[in-house]
């Protein structure tokens, strides 16, 4: 006998477009199509943000490098000045001794 739809309506052919699996796949595909542009925008934004962070980091590193070089230069100048002052003090001390 041919199954009566009214009696056997619990049975759904899995290949039918109305099966739960087919409906779920269709919903997932629709959601994916809706989300794709947003995901793409988010990806682009993250790439831009990453590039901005990298350039900020590069600028920070360059500023630190320059500060360190300036510190080293100042230290060298101070060392040279201190040395000259010591030499002049010794010379002046020797001259004082000679004069005494």
C-alpha cells in the first residue's frame, strides 16, 4: 500500500528540501553570507590597527634609541669635562706647591 501522508507525516525524506538537515544547512549558509562582509571589514580593520601599532612601536623604538644616544653623548662630554677639570686641578695644585 502507498503510505498516506496524514498517517505517516513523521517520516521526512532526508534528501527532501524540507528535511531538518537541509533547512539547517540553508540557515547556516544564509548566516555566513550575512556575516562575510562584516568579517571582511573586521579583518581589514585589524590589519590597519596592526600596521598602526607597528608604526607607533617603530617610532617609540627610534625615540628611545635617540634618547640613549643623547645620554651616551652627554656622558662622554661630561667625562671629558671631568677629566679636563681634574688635569687643571692637578696642574694648579703643582703650581701652588712650586710657589710655596
